[in-house]
């Protein structure tokens, strides 16, 4: 039974990661654009060409700027919202959470079209301002916010509700009690929510397509290339993005493991 389970796990991981492995391998392929699927030798030429492609790098810069701003703002707003929701009574909390979770199950094309109509309405009111970076940032904050709330809420439920009051009884001000007691307790959820928001923002295409206006993000740029032929530079760029995200996740997991081990050591000493 254990052998069958291991074989099943191996096949499952192979199915999940084989496409990424192929992409990484072919990012080092010394091929022409017309023969992307034929291995022609090892080379870094697509990474070199990537650094010289101004339009692609501009789309990447837009994507990263939007993702960072959307992740930070949605994390701050989502954490504050989660704390407020956690303080509500049971009936109100359930209703607000249902409303909060609705954008996550709503089809992206519906969200994208509705945000586009909303932004166009306000843009006309401000003198026919065109959509662009600002509308993209607002759209990304909107769809990232529920995921941050969903990540922070379990940590708030796990926390002892009397810790905050105990800190104030011992002389902490409300603000100091929040930063010294509440924030460290919910920090894993905040970090998880920020990483999720950052990843979702980088990956988004549908909502960005409807709200981008004249600004191009990386998914939109890649989509525009599919009308002709996708350059292997995309393989190189995707490999770099995958490596960056993996390194970030490893660092976060190592830190969480270190914090958990330190907490267990403190419990054993006590």
C-alpha cells in the first residue's frame, strides 16, 4: 500500500511539474524562433535577448509595480478589515464574510467587465481620462483584498481574544498592544495573504485585459504575442519568475519553521 501511495504521489507531481520543467529546459535551448520545440544545444542567448527587449521589460516592470502596490495596499486594508470583521457578532460576521467571499467565486470576466464600466464612468466624469496604470492598480487591489481577509481570519480565530485586553491591563496603550500582541500572532496569515496577493496580481490576465487601457502587463503582452508567434524569450522570463517565486516561498517557509521551532523550545523550557 505504501509503495502504491509513493508511485501515485510521484505520478501526480510529475503531471503537475512536467510542463514547468520542460519550459525551464527549453529556456536554455540554442534554437531559432521557428524551431522552439527542437533541442539544438545549451545556450543563454534567450536570457541575453530578454535583457535587450525593451517592450517586454517594460511590461514586466508594469506587472511588478502593480503587483507590489496591490499586494501591500490589499494586505493593509485586508488586515484591518479582518480585525474589524472578527470583532462583529456571529450573524453580522457571517453576512460580511459571505459578501467578502463573493468576488472569489464570481467569474473573472464578470468582475473585469464591471470594473471596466465603473472606471470608464468615472473617467468620463473627470474629462475622458484614459484607463491605465491607476485603474489597473485599483482593479488588482479589489480582487486581491478578499484573499488577504481569508488568510488573516483563521489566525484571528486561533488567537486568544483576551490577550489584547490583558496587554492593556498591564499598561500598554491600544496601539502598542496591537503591535506588540495582536500583530505578531496574526503575522503568518498576513505574510501568506501578501504572497498570495502578489502571485495573483502577477498572474492575472482577464481583469487586467479589461481595465488596462493603454498600459500593458506581462500576461497581456504574452497574449498579444500569441497572435504571431511566442518568442523563447518568454521561456527565459517565465523561468526567472518561477525561480523568484520559489525562492520567496522557501524563505517564508524556513522562517515560519524557525519561528515554530523557537516557540516549541520556549514551551519546553517553560
